[in-house]
C-alpha cells in the first residue's frame, strides 16, 4: 500500500509540474509599435455610399408609411362622404 501511495504521489507531482510548465506568462506587447490592421483595404466595405444615399435609405420606409397613412385617411374621408350622401337622400 505504501508503494501505491508513493507512485500516486509521484504521478500527481509530475502532472502538476507538467501543468505548471505548460502555463506561461503571455509575452508583453511592445508599446511603441502600433498594432497591425486586421483587415485588408481590398476587403473593407466600400465608402462609395454618400451620406445622402444612406439618409434616403433610412427615410424611404418612413416616407412610404406616411404616404400610406395619408392615402388611408383620405379614403376614409371619401367613404364617410359617400355614406353621408347616400343616407341624406
């Protein structure tokens, strides 16, 4: 039994040493050298869109919704007029 405990202790000590040796402190980056860019200029998103195009793209659904609302309200007014005209006769 004592021999078994000695073997277990030795193997645990060796495993602990191996684990400690595998963990090393990371290398400190140099402070004077800026980091290299991670994307290439060729794969970067094109800057061809002007702010006007982007603004139009954002406001287009809003303008469509406003136009639909106005058309719906105008149709409701016309429907009320038609109903009133039909019931007044």
